C-alpha cells in the first residue's frame, strides 16, 4: 500500500486543482499625445541607468585592497611561528595552556583571514608551510581539546614546517 504523499509516475496527466497559470497578456493604450511617438522606457531601465551613472566605482575608483607589505607579512608570520612554538611546547598540566590555545586560535584566524586572499602570497613557501602547520595545530586542539598533548610525530612535523617557513622568510619566499 503506497502513501498518498508519494508521487508515482503514471501515463495519465492529472490537472492540478487550484493551479491557474499566470496571464501573459499585455494591454497597451494608445494616446494621441505628441510624446507618444518617443519610445518610453520603464522605471527599471531608468533606475539601472541612473545607478550606472552614479555608481561609486565610477566616482571613486576602487583599487584592490592589499593586506600588507612584505615587512608586515614577515613580522606577523614570525609572531605566529613563535606563538605556535610556545603553545605546542607547553606541558598539559600547565594552568595557562587553555588560554594559550585560545590566544593561538585567535591569532591564527586573524592571520589566515588577512593573508589567505592575497594572490602574491599564495605561492610562497613560507605561507604554505605556516598554513599547513596552523591547520595541523588547530585541527588537533579542536578535535582533542586544549589540554590534549600533540603526539610526537605530529609535533615533529609541525616544528619541521615552521623551520622551513622561517628559512623561506629569510630568503624572501
């Protein structure tokens, strides 16, 4: 026995009760004014024309926003590296470890939000390595909590990525 709400295919078309298609007929009025010989545009066309003319992008040229200069990127990336190192080397019995993890999360979120959309930085080795290390650290603390120690193998990989990022920063990459 089938449910009345199930739709089953049938060869017979049924009309939908209460459904009436919208009328597509248009009415036109003929006036004898002299202005009727000039084509009239609708309000939508007028508004779109005015919006195009008064567009802020035409009045004030918009340049793409750059996140920061290279010096600022290097400085903030070094701060993130130091914060990651200090956070993952803390002992799980340290009373400040939860605060340090929360601070690292805020720092990493702001760093990623600032530099992720920069096309010039996406190809840099330092960006790739720090982004990978931040993902590993953030993923660990989100999954296991702020007091869970990072496993030795993961910790070694994170530290290795940060060392290569520091080398790349020194080389300007």
